[in-house]
C-alpha cells in the first residue's frame, strides 16, 4: 500500500499539472529531476525556448477550519531565509476528512482539492510572517516554541486572492522567469 504522506504530495503535483493543462498552460512534471530545477516540481513553458517558469507544489491538509495549510517549518531560519525558490508556489489543500480516510480507492478527487497559486515573493513573505507568529505565540508552560516540524497555516481570508488564480501563471510567463 502506498503511504498517504508520499501519495498526497504526488497527487498534488499531478493535480496541479492537470489544472495547468486545463487552463491552457503547458506544464511538465520534473519527475525526480528536482535537484536540477531549484526545488521545483513543474516546469511551465514560456514563449522563449530558453526560459521556463519553475513551480513548487506544497500539498497537505489542515484541521483548523478557515485556514490554508502552507507547509512545515524546518527551524528558526525559516523566519529570515526564503523557503521557496521557484517562481511560483501552488499550495494544494486536501479536504481533511477525505484525505485522512481515503484508501487509494478513487474517493479523493478534484472536488476535495483547493489550489492557491502564489508568486514566490508573496509566498515567502506570507510564510515568514506566519512562522514568526507561531514562534512568538507563548507556550502554556512559559517555554519557547520549537519551529522544527511545526505546521504553518494562514487564515483563508488572506489567501482569497490566490485561490484558483491560474491566470497568474498564464498571464505572466515573461516576468519571473528562470534560465532552464
């Protein structure tokens, strides 16, 4: 049986690639070549044969209603250093009840996925801000919170402009480009 931890990430990547094609965006899965493409999961064609947009996909689910799951924190450097290197980050949130219960039986489908298409600079700014908020939130025992493996989320209202914002990928192929 495939582990859900592994499959959710791959499902998110495949779903984003499919959504791109559905919106007329030529997207290609890097298929294991990630080390060569700055942490990206997908490459997006641009009018230039020598340039591609890089897209990182982060998939997960949050149990706090009214929030969007971003990703896990790796430590204190996430408050100062950029987390995302690709030109865009697509946060894929799975419906928590279905994500936890599905048995790779086809019960998880597009209706259980939410997509947030975010430019790199905005994704890094939002992520750092939420990590800092989490770090500054006091523990009940008065100790200092550890950031390693902390799930980072943001209120849905702060991500509304990015929900299903495929037009950002489609309409900005000449802006944030990276040499491929």
